[in-house]
C-alpha cells in the first residue's frame, strides 16, 4: 500500500456549484489569490492543484447529490 498524507496535493475540477459555494463562503478575493493561481491545464482540461485537507475544508462532500468538485481526482506521480 502507498501512504498518502493529507498535506499532499491532489488535482480536482471544481464544478459550477463549487464555484458558487467558494464565492459565498470564502469570497472572490480568496478564490482569486489562493485557488485560481493553482490552476493547471492537463490534457486540455482545467484542474486545480490543492492540498487534500484544503479541499475537504473548502469543498466538503455534502449529503446531497450536488457535488462541489467532480468525482475524478488526480495524484502527482512523485
């Protein structure tokens, strides 16, 4: 098995609902300075490289069918 630390980064794709959630909870300035600058394009798709614990705090998985980020995530191979 491979150990994964919650401080390690994952790549996620934020949904439209996730963008709305972030704007309402942390505000546009935070998104502009702390999330948008973490954007990377992989295979012509926009992904955001964030620490796992940050994703879980900012974009929690709700008890509804509305997801704040897409279900596929990527890990760095390093």
